[in-house]
């Protein structure tokens, strides 16, 4: 059963009626995500512990059987996009419409050309550009809308998304996540890993998602009972720098990959990724390695260990230990990967002085944006007030605090009759 954020759904339906007339036929929803542990591990074939969170993107729309045109309205930005489904180019880098077009492109590469045109309205409450992956949330909601409405022809593997066979459905979801990652890499032009799309599609309420990015093996881990609150603090600093830095970090780690790949028994066979290097081997070769690259690599390899330790801590119900691991992750980001910032450090220091704090770290790419904190659920409101106060005193800036809960992954349903009253 699809769970819809009621206000967003109502807003989307009303906007759809006003702009296009009548009722949408399909409603799709996708959460956003936080990375709990596993920072910059995904594109290095490493481990991630993440959670889908209850800030969503809703897409409502209908297929246009008599047309080959697409018309899309983004409520939050009050912008429109219109294009022919058979011939379209990427729009400007960084624009929401580039993501919209990229999803259609990527699904078509797997299922064949679109069967029809479509009209759709997008609305969301995911803070934009804050490191919570509003883009993956948009991608997943749109993809499920395109598939459920028949704009994308029914074909493997996505015809199994609602299969009663759990393995088949799971496999279809994994393939969807990979397809949307490909859309972001090849059409949008952002060299991100699998973390974002995977989490927004496969997350579950009150669960964390444990993912091995090298194999896509994954499992859900309950966050405990009562689950700690997931509190995201937005530093108010902009992430404009992040894209260039992200690609630079990838290149820096690649130097270490090259060193170890060249020393394998059969160099050149298959894809060799940084996470295949043992931490002991990195430490042993330390003096021979590039001085920047080796610290980047140590961050990634110790993150993999922290993910494993975090999953074990969760499985034995030790939220305090998971929190400590988040703090260790932040220190490693700050010192080794250098993807923190004075604002993010101040936000973590402010959180550490606040009631109920179990642990926290920067969220996603880093350099600006948000931190993610685990907080005793009953202290979440006091924590929010305190962290804001401490951050203001330390920096003179205002933080925005979101108290969140792990949410279900993306879903779609026929929109008529209305599902939620
Ligand atoms: C961004 C990317 C993810 C991941 C994180 C860092 O959020 O989109 O794929 O690499 O940074 O862990």
C-alpha cells in the first residue's frame, strides 16, 4: 500500500487540474535520503549504511495517447519544461529539467522508445541543494510515474516492479536504481555513485539500508525500538563548490587504485576498485604512496570498516555505538578526506553540546550543506533548539533543523479514485 504525503499530493492534484485540466491518472512518490555511514565509498565499490527519509517528491500525471509531447510543471520553482519525447536534448547543467529528461532517456534505453507523450506535475518538500538528494528523489518518483502510466512500455526488468515474487520485485528495483544512476552519470553529467538512487528506491520505514556497492548486495536493518530520530541540520552554506571538488576527490583516490591495480597478480583483469584494497596493505605501502591520495584512500577504507561496525551495532541494538561511529566518520572526513568545512565542523560541535546527541557527521558529498545526527527520539525537539542556539553563537549564522524518520522507498499507484482522504 502506497503511503502518500497528503499535503503534497493535494497540492500536486490541484496544480494538475489548474494547468492541464481534469484528474491525473498516476501518482508516484519517492523519499529523500541520508547517508548514515559510508562517505564517498559508493563509487569506490565500498559499503554504505543509509536511510530513506520522510521528505518527499510527488509526481502526478497522465499519459497522452494522442500526442508525442511532454509537458512538465515544477511547483516549487514555478517552472515548466516541454519537449518531444522522440527528440530532446539535455537542458542546462544543474537544472531540474535535465534530470526529468534524463530519466526518460535512461528508461527508454532499457524498455524501448516512449509509447506516448505525457503531462505531469512535480512537487516536493525535500530541501533543495542541501545534500539530501532531492535529485534522486525526483528521478525515482518520475521513473515510477512513467512506468505505471504506460509512457514507458511494459518490458523487463521493470514489468516485475510489483511482482508478488519478492526476489523478482527486489531485482527490478535494483535495476531501476542502476538505470537512474546511469541517467545521472551519462545524461545529467554528474559522476555520482549508487547510494542516492538505491536508497530512495529500496529504503524502508524505521530501517537503515546496508548496501555493498560493488555487488549491489543489500539488506535492511531495523533502526531499533524506539528508533533514534534522524536530525538533519542545514548549515545554510551553499554547495556550489561541491561538484568540482567531488570529481577532484575521485581523481585523487584513483592514484591509489592505480598503484595497487598494477601490483595485482593479474593486472588488467576486470574492474579494480579502491575498496578491494585491504587497509593493512594501504598502511604497509603508506610511504610509497601519493601523500594526498593515501589519506583520501584511508578515509574510504576506514569508512568501510565503520559501516560494518555500524551494522553490527544496530543489530545488537547499540544506538550509542552507532552514534560514536558517525562522529568518527566526521573526523575522518575533516582530517583525511577534507570534505568538511568550518560551518559543518561548527554544526557538529554544536550538536555534541546538545541534549540527546548520539552522534553526527556531514551528509553526502560534503563541503557545505547539511549534517546528519542521531538523537534520542524523546530529546529531538530540545536538541533542535539547542543546536540552533550553539551554532548561532559560534558562527553568527542560522541553521535550519529537520527532525526526520526513516521512510519507505518510492512507490506509484493509479491516482483515481483519490487514495488518501
Ligand atoms: C553524493 C553522491 C553520492 C555519494 C555521496 C558521498 O551524495 O551523490 O553518490 O558519493 O556524495 O558519499
